[in-house]
């Protein structure tokens, strides 16, 4: 179902991996996302990404001369989309399920969430995602894991940006930009959650793997630096880890009893692993 022009923009940071970017965009277009609602931030790709974008002028894009990182690309997307009520920050290594963006935002508004993520099916796409996603979404609609979101895809309402600011552009955070944003949301008492009304297939950190391969880095972020930035103490991490085990077990148990699925499943050896 088409949505109002100013309802959302889908911001996709990319670095090489054109094959995944093209798949991602095509899957969004099939699921009722209009091309002018997509904004690709090209972080200095060295493959044919720039040429592909030149040939798709209906898709908005911005090319950086150097790789400014994920956080900066997210912030560029927010700044370049001042009229969007929702900013959907999306990895390029995903496939969109049925009406993925519209259903995601409808669920967020129903649950009164300021930040929302969809369910994830991760790993090899060795199954019929299109057919499975329809059945999965019908079973999982209305399911919510409160207090969490993930960096693969999260939609941020404009009011959240106005309250806590932009995603952090500090390159030392590496892959922890989403976790840093979650810390700020919690401190500001912003409601966040993962919902089963929307689902994506996620191939699995393709861009981060490409950067590591090109640079030789084992990790893109400094975990100790991230912890110092957000004020995460040893005792609080141990407490949160202990409590999270019980919370996740409860969620998974309730989800499986309800539908046989969970909001996070990983494809392994042709079977689904519940997480």
C-alpha cells in the first residue's frame, strides 16, 4: 500500500558489494517503496556502485569522496531528508518482506515506539524467502520485543532525533553506532522495540566483512572505547547480561508457543535456529 510522500525515507549506506545493493533496492521496490523514497549514501565504493547509481537517477544518492563510516552516512541521510517523519536506516545486505517498510512503521505507531526494528531471518537464502515471509509475517504480526532494536534495520521517528540528536559519527565506534544510539534512547526514556509485523532476510554483515578484507582490520570498532563513551561499567554489564538471559528465554518461549517461530532466526544447514 503506498504511503504519504513525507512519511519516510529509506537510507542505505553502501561500500562496494553492488550485487547486494541492487538486490536490496529491487526488493524494496517490489514491496511498494517508491524510488524517490530511497537514499543511498555511497561511502567511496571502488566497484561499479557509482556507475549503477548514475544509471538509476530515479533513486536519490550521495557519494562521499572517502569512507566516512556508517554513523556519518546515517546522519547524512537524516540531514538530507528534512521532511521525512521517519528515517529508516537499512543495511544493503537484506531482502525486504511483504510491505516491509509500511508494516514496520504501522506497527511502530500502533505500539507507540520511537525506534523500531523488524524481525530478522539471517544466513543463506537457501529457502523460498518470498513465500516463507508471507506465512511468517502472518504468524508473527503483533509480536513485540520491547527495549531492543538492531542495526541491520531501524526506523527512527523525527521526534527522537530532535530529542537526543543524530547518530554518532565517531569513527572509533566502528560497528557500535547502533548500540550507542540505543544507550541514548534508554537514557531519554524513548520506547523502542522489535516487531514481527515486518521481516527482512539478512545475509550477514556483508559491508563490514568487505571493509575488513580491504583494510586487514580484525575489528572496525574499539569495544573499550565504546564502553567508555557510554559509561558502561563492569558490574552493570554483568547484571544486564544475567537479566537478558531470562528475558530472551521468556520472549523466545512465548514466540515459539504462539507461532513456532521467533523474531530472530538463523538459517543453518538447511534448518532454522531459534534465537
